[in-house]
C-alpha cells in the first residue's frame, strides 16, 4: 500500500527488486488480480509492479471526476512514490488508453510499451461493452458471468473466482460511481489521433482475433506510432493474458528481449 496524492493505493510487487521495472495496468472495473496468470513468468525476468488503479480494485475510490488528466496525475505520482524513473508499461483496455496517453506526454519515462486491445479509439459502444457496463451497475453473479463469457473466445476460461471477484469489488462503496465516471473520462479524453507520433518507445500491440469488446479493426488506428508492431492472437477474446497466458508471455518476452538488442 502507498499513498498517491492522498489516496490509498494498493499494489502488488513481484520479482527482483533491482530488476528492470515492468508495470501492468488493468482495464476498467478490474484489479491487479487480472494479471495473476502471467505474473509468475514475467517476474522471473522483471520487477513487476501491478497497481489497483485509483477508483478500482481495493484502492481508494474518491468522489472526483475521473478524467484522463486525473489518472495521469495518479500514475506519475505512483511512479514517483516507487522511485521509478523509467519503466516498461503494459496496459490493457482502459489501462492501455492510460498507458498510451502517458507515453505521449511522458515519452522519456517509457522504456517499452505494450498495448493489449487498448481503449481510446472506439467512439461507439459494442453489445459486449454494454453487457459489461450492465454487470458493473447491477453486479449479480448472473450478469457478471454473462458479461465475462461474452468477452472471452472460450467461455470455459471464465472461472467462478473471476466472476465473484468482480461482483464483490463492484459492490464496494463508490465502485459504480468510479466506473461510470471513468467511462465518461475516456469518452471526453483528448483524441489520440495526430498525437501518437510523440511515442518514441518500441511498441507492441496485442489483440485477440475474437475480441468483441474492442474489435481488432481498431488496431490500424495505432499505425501512427513510429516503432510499432501488431500481433493478433488466434481464438482469443479481450484479455489474452487471462485466456492465453502462455502465448501472451511468450510474445511479450520475445518483444522485450528483441528490443534490448
């Protein structure tokens, strides 16, 4: 636990303390636990830091406007608290939107960037996203179970633990408010188009070919990042690190090692 701009922030830390720092940023309505299937392998090579972003997980959920500027202030403060001057940043969905904006505005602080089906380009909702929002507002087991199965390529990847973790967290005080305020904050965030050229770090985009939450067609919007490549994982939905953790780790490690050469 650390305090960032006065807000209690829970985070997990694994791997060698003196290793190169790798930050994992979860999506909207998620928590650090979403990365649990890939942390054991990644932490063999890196100091892996996984925060519950303010407003989510078991971090504070203040009654504020959850704008992109608010999240950027939080993330820069979080890195300062942990004495991280430069890091590999991996962001999924909403976390990918935050990671992209951070890499635009603080490009020298990002060593390498990995964007996993990032939000930020989609201007209209999808039925899958609508179902997930419904599950956040009305967090019953049935609603959450349906939403997570819709997000995955293989519905069997959705465990009772994943569903109950989401339901329990969305029932916490102010969790629904933070979720909806973040959705608005993303909608009214500065447009990424025309600014992605400011990202100077090598960038890997990872997308599931069966992503119904943020379809893979949006990947082409990131071509503007100068040193970027896209890998599409077959038979995979919105969260490859949950559905295909071994494939995900292999891709990430290959990219990070290759970029070091």
